[in-house]
C-alpha cells in the first residue's frame, strides 16, 4: 500500500466507534482569517450571585428554593425536555413515524460557588461530582422504563448554556439515542470478533504511537482521537475496560477527576479564556441487556478554532456531506501538550 504524510495532505480518517469517515484538510489551517471576531470579556463572576437560579438558597424560576448545599446538588430540571408521565403512543402514516419518549432530566451543580469551573476546582471536589454521576447513573438506570442515561455539560454561552454557574445535566430516556446506539453496535461487534474491547485496543495503539496523547495518569488517558472532528476535540478513556460508572473504583474516580481538572485547565490556557465546550459520558445502556464490549469514555467537543473569538461552525460540506476538520489531530494534541 502506498503511504503519504497524513499531517500535510488532505485525506479521510475512519471513526471505528461510529463507523463513519472524517475529512481532514490540514492546508486550510494556513489560510488568513478575515471573518468575524468578537471581543472576549474577562470572567469576573462573584462567589455568590443573588440572581442565579443555581446558587445555594436562591429561589428558582418555578418558585422552589435551593437548599444551602455545601458541595454538589442535584434536582429535577424545572423545564425538562423529557417527562416521566408522558403517555405511551405512536404514529405511523406511510413514511411518517413517531413514538412517545418518556424520561427524566436532572441538573447537577458541581459546586456552591458561582465563580468556579472544573479547572478551578480541586481534584477532591471534582471527585464528588463523579460520585454523584455514579449515584445518578445507578438510580436512574434501575428504573424499568429507562434504557439510557446521558450525562453531559455545556460550558459557556456559545454552547447554549444559559447560566454560568458550574453545572451539568442528565437526560435519562426510554430509548437509546443515535450515537450511543451506533457505538453499542460497533463495540459489541468488535468484542464478539476479537474478545477484547475496541477502545482498549485503540488506546494501546495510541499509547504506543504517543503522538495524540495529551494527559495520562495511572487510571485515565486524555487524547485527541485519530478521527477527531472539532479543532481541539479530546476523548477521555479509562485504562481498565469497564462499561459504566457503576463499575468504577474509588481510585479510578480520583484519576478521572485529576484528568478532567488538568484537561480543562489546558483548554483555558490555550486561548487565554474560559474555554467553552460540550462534554458527555458515553457508557453502557441500562435496558437490562449485557454489553461486554462497552468501554466507558467521555467526549469533549470544544468549538474554538484559532483564538478565543474565532469559532468553528458545522456548515456547508459538514452539514451536507461529511464532518471535516481544518487542523490535524496530531498538531492539536501537540499544542495542548505544550501547555501542561
């Protein structure tokens, strides 16, 4: 097979988790930028904001008061996209199909302090967030009508976050959504054929090549995936193969918290801004079936491309054809590593 320098020439890369291709065009990163740029204001939030719906003791929009919580705090979303009481039903008319979807949406406050993000919190404080994620996954996943528990965080107004208080969300629903369903199919097929986790084999290859690794410790590794779409996208992988947060050990929780703190800190240093992103944990469905091939992982999708004011949007080719990225994963990982 002929070979070429993947850091210099346009090419496609395969994403084995989703079974799809990504177009990489490294020469686009050299073009001059003449588009819109926005000023970025320094974040000077107070430790407590009396107008914030998520701060301890404050009254939320629905009239309920938050407790004076000292650490983490979870509650059912006051304006949930999914409802546990949704009636069952479906519609089928020719090519038109719809099905009812039941579920529960929750909000998790990471800290009582309004002015913090994960990068500002201590590792032990982030570990308490992981503790709560684990408890919620087990509690919600045990409900007989819940098939998947999606834990995620939208950080920054550019990612649609309406409140800067450090928080994330959980959507637990009666069906398995699109990307986790595709990841289930790919991982279970690989495990059935090889008897090993797809992501265990992938991580072993990444650690051997060592070109896209950003952060690692005894239990977890953060790297820019070979098939990354977003400019500084990363994936956080446990070294040990386990399928969901119910199987994580106490030592691994600390390792997980350590990597999340260091990764979010590196992001903030990259463009000297509180770095926006959408991050989410993908783990085994909770529909009662066995998934020996599932390997828990966390995706970080940050939108900044060249500076704190130049954002990457999915437009044109990305919307109409395939995902496309402007800089190679190798160069993105090198830039992130340089900030450690």
